[in-house]
């Protein structure tokens, strides 16, 4: 099969899409498309190209039923600039291939992330790893931003002082903040990329990584619009029920009370909203 060229994707190659205050995502390269998915799925019985409707039906069937290998035939390479604390969350997805800028070889820039006021929130009362939806008042937001700005400036000035004293870059960098921006090239196949996006688009994911995921989703959509539509329908917009939740749902459809109690009931009802 010839190399897949997607005209909409070609138009955005190497263009920077801004994320947060200093970050961006660039689509560096892609290999494959919706066409590659259907061709690889049909290779076992040698069928040729089908109609758009048939291709859409096949891709939807594959994704809905977790037949993942055809999606692994499509690959994406991105150039991403993000705060270090976002990168540390990102790297937990170990199925990607990463090459990151090194502070041992390069002098780091003084670009650090400071959130917009609307994204400065108190700790959540019911989510140990998250924050409340409501932003803090303007006075507290200004105080937070002032603390961040002063500390980021001090850290970078001390970094420059160490460099000017001739201290090795690999040591001078060790007190730089997690809010400092880093860059990397990141490559991942579509199956694992969808898994990454499903987790990082979730409302419970940290806002700062969620906006990167949303930007990447739009880029993937230009390359694989059919697969992305199925992904949004069945993975992002769908949910799974446990055996007890399914039994409860059947009971409720029969006009009976929800038999679940406590936390199990809360989680189940949240899925129905």
C-alpha cells in the first residue's frame, strides 16, 4: 500500500498550536490514516478498498470491540513544550517514545508556567489528588501569582549565578522549579494514543495536561477522522458498567429501586449523569 497522505493533516504539519502560557504542540509527522486501519484489518482475507460507509462501519466495530492491533499501524510524532510537572505526569504513559531536551547539554530558558486566575483553586474536599471547580477570589489569586513569580525569578537567578561561577550545567539545574518548561519529541501509535487521550481528557485529569490532550485530539482528528469519531462516541463519551452496576440498571429499568448503597451507589449514579 502507498504512503498515506491526508491533505488536512499536511496543512497543519510543523505548525505550533499554543497551549497554556508558553507551551505548544506541533504535529511533526504521521504514518498511516483511517485507510491504513481498514487495510490492515482486512489483510487476513485480502479484500480491497471498500466504500466510505463500509470503512466507517469496520473502524467503529474494531474500536467498539477493542480489536486494537489495526490502530497500532498508525503512528504520530509530536513536538511538545510543556511545564516539567506536566511532563512527569505524561511520562507515566510508557508506551510512547520520547526524546527530551537535556539540561546537561543546554542552558534552560527562564520560561515558567503561571496559571490564569480562573484556574487557581483550593484543594478538593472529596478528591485527594484534585482541586475544586470554583476559582479563588481575586485577592488570593493575586497573592498566589505573586508568590509563584517571585520564587520562579529567584530560582532562575540562582541558576544563572551557578552557571557564571563555572558550575556544571547538570548541577546548576537541580534547584529549578517544576513549573519550568521543557520540550520533547513524543511518538506513539494510535491505539496507545487513544488510551492516553481517554485518561487525560477525563474531567478528573489535571487541567494543565487536559488542555494538551484536547489539542492533540484535534490534530489526530485531521489524520484519522473516522477513528476519532468512533473514539469520542465509545470511549470518551461512553462508559463501562460492572456486573453489580449492570444488575442495578436492569432492576431500575424494571421499575425497582436501585439496590446499590454507599460509595458504590455514588459511583454508579455518576456514570448515569
